């Protein structure tokens, strides 16, 4: 009489562990913003640009630390994407590198704030070559 109860108890315990494991794996990670509480728009222009480079933005000029115009572009992009994370600006700028940078910034800003289910330009055009500053003439 005790054996069926123990067997049922182990089955329920195993099912509970499986359900908890699946629930934990499907939970998105806590965003960096939730951990730090620092808005990207509160950083200085240079800090904001360096943050983008540190997070993997590749379409940046070699002199991004001294380029005031590039830092202002980063500030403008961050402000736009904080306001509307789904806004697509790719194709609205004059050069390939600037368009790619705009999309990289959008992805970095969305990841920072925990907005994970967004389609990006790179998702639809995976054959697009990665940007290299040497490739622009």
C-alpha cells in the first residue's frame, strides 16, 4: 500500500522539476537596464558612443572618440530608439556604414532595455557582408 503512494510522490516530484526547468529556460534574461538603472540617454556623448563600441557595434569610424558629429549621431539614434524601439531608420542615411550603424545601435539599445522580440535588418539579409571601414571608398 505504501509503494504506490511513494511511486506517485516521485512522479509528481519529477514532473515539478521538469516544469520548473522549462519555465526557467524560457524566461528572458534580466535586462542590463534593470540591473544598473542607468538610461543610455543620461550618458555623455562619448560614453554613449564607447558603450556602443563595447557592445559590438562595428560600423564606426576609426576616429569615433574625436568625431563630434559621429557622437551626436549616436546620441540622436539612442534618443530615437529609446522613444520608439521598433522604428527602422535603415536606408535613410547616405552611406552603407551609417545605415548599418543605425541598425546596430537599435539592436544594442533594445537589448540593453530588455526588448528582445524585434526583427532587425540583419535578420532578413544575412548574406549582407559585415562592415569594414576599409571597404568604403
